[in-house]
């Protein structure tokens, strides 16, 4: 994972793992993230759903909703 500072914004980027590099713990975390994302998608109305459609993790969704409300 590398950090790049752009002005006052710090962005993080990492190279994705190959399928063969995922261990059981990684797969468990991915599964929980997908379940949380699905739960949040189902709980939102159309307007809120449109606000979070580009989020890739449940944490991103939660943070965006926390700012909104």
C-alpha cells in the first residue's frame, strides 16, 4: 500500500491481490464486507442509495451516511 499526498489530500492505493494470494482471513473479511454492503443497500431509500453507489466498502458507505445525517 502506498500513500500519495496531493495538495492537502492523502490518497492510498494498493495493488490488488491475486486470487491465489487470499487466505481464509481475507476471504472472511470480504464476505463480511459484502454482507454489510448488501444490508445497507437494502435499508436505504432511493435518494440515499444514489449517494453511496460509488462506495466500495461498507466503511465508506457508513462514513458518507454519517456525514449526511
